[in-house]
C-alpha cells in the first residue's frame, strides 16, 4: 500500500482463493457505502474443469439452492470460451457473499480452477497487474456515492 496514505482499509474482501479487484480507502463511510450498497453489482471471471452445458447455464440463471445458504441467483452468466476441457465464464452477482460463486459451481459438480473479481459497479480492474494499484477517478468515486443514494450503477461506464 502507498506509505503516504494513513489508515487504508479494504472496502469488502476476497476469500483466500479469489484474486482481482479490491477497493481501499481511508474514508470509512465510503468503504461502508461500497460494501453496503445493493446497487453495486460485482462481476467475476471464472474458470472451471469440464464443459458447462446450456442446461447448466439455464439452471444457474434460474438460481441454485445452496446447502446452508438458500437460493443464489446470479444477475448474468455468460460462457466466454471452452478450451481443453475447461470452461471460462463471467458471472455478475448482486452481492458476493459466503463464496456463493464457488458453492454454486461445486453444487453443479464443476471444480473451480480460479475466480477473479473484475468489476464492482462501474469500477473495472482492467489490465492492472497483480499487486499494483491505481487511484479511482472522480467519476468512479461519484458513482459509488450515487449508488448509496439508490441510483443503480449496474454495468454503467
């Protein structure tokens, strides 16, 4: 983390096996806005063992009942490619809680190879290298604040 910025804290978290976008700030109310707003969807890029079928995509889109959790229904699921017995897909969720993405795919009997969060609201990871950071734009910060007021930011650029 930048040494010149005192009191940085993550806005949310990723589990130990997930990589990708995480937002940091020393503005605790802003961090609570990021984690508490139901209007900031999250997009993940996922690779699983095996080829996902159209039926499985339909089941995921309709929602899967996860043991000890309940119904989990992603906002969108899209297969990016199938190559060498593995499927790469993107999944958009309203909230990323309790390893829902991994649990859903495990319930469908697909071993998860990797999960990477690529977007929170309109903030995108892009081609930022692992372990690096960038400052948010004024527009990105404003979009999070707008979400706190109930103005949806799902997929806005």
